[in-house]
């Protein structure tokens, strides 16, 4: 009896199956080109990208404070 070694999976490039958001991880799925088995990997959450510019929500007056965010 001669042993024939297993071929191993041949993973393709993968496809983003769930897009990441600022706070939640996404998911990328890979499919074996030989047997169609699948595996998934997490895509790291993007994190927040805050603007350095402010928006004036309420203008200040002579007697009342304003606000910006």
C-alpha cells in the first residue's frame, strides 16, 4: 500500500461577507477551490474617525451660552 498525501485546502482570495463598522467587526469568507469547504476570518472594526471641525448647534448671545459639537 502506498500512501498518497492529502492535498490540503487551496483557499481563494476570500470575499467580504459582512462589512465592518466603527464598532463591530466584519467577516471575510474563504472557499477552498478543491472541495468548496469554507472558513471565515474577522475583519477588525474600523473605529471612529472624528472630524476636527466643530458644528455650532446654538449660537451664543449676549446673555446665553451657545454650544457646539
